[in-house]
């Protein structure tokens, strides 16, 4: 489950339909980022190792930068330099 500072509470999902409902709920809040949903096995989460934190740069559907696992190998300045070169 998730609880956000703005009081949006999402309970633990028991099935994919629960996850879909949660994603649809979040979409109604007009988020500033894409909303995606993972499988119940959390395949995307485990594949991208997004915890504790990690930066990726995706261009044309391909990962062109995969940052180190945070917090010690988390370097936002690396991705900033790549983005500056792409301007």
C-alpha cells in the first residue's frame, strides 16, 4: 500500500484488477508523470531494481543510461550531463 502526503491512500493490491483500479484513480489526479502498473509478481520493479532509488534515461524506447543503486551510487549530475549533450 501507499500513503502520500496529500492524503491519497492506496491499499495493498490483492490482484491485478486492484492495481488497475489504483492506476485509474491516480490518473484522475492528473499526475505530473506517467502512471504504469506492474504485474502481481512485480517483474518491472525487480527488473529495473528501482529500490532504494535509481535513475534511468530512456530514449526511443531503449535505456541509454542506468544509474547506480542509491543512495551511495546515486548521481543526478551524471544524467544531467547526458541530457545537456542531447539538447
